[in-house]
C-alpha cells in the first residue's frame, strides 16, 4: 500500500506559488491587485486550495484534460 502525500487545504504564499507554478512575487502581486482569492489570518495571507482550483478553472486557456492529452 502506497501512501498519498498530504496536500493541505490552506496554503501560504510559498506553497501557493508552487501550486500555481509561479513565483512568490507573482502571487504577492496578484494579491495586491485583488486578482487571486485569498484571506488574511492573524496578519498572514493564506489561500484556500479549493478556491484556487475554481480560480484556475475560470482562467482562459487549456482545460486540465486538454493539457494532459497534449503532454502524452
């Protein structure tokens, strides 16, 4: 039995950048401009992974299925 890695639901800026495949500066820029869903908790910016998934789905471009087909 192989164990699946645990992916936390709430991400900090660094984890969000990895999740989105961009830099931390890009994430901070999008937060500042209100372009990406986020929350502030005790003075820290956090991201709900489920909200990020919906944000990604609304962006123009390839769907996840289309991207997988092209990479195969």
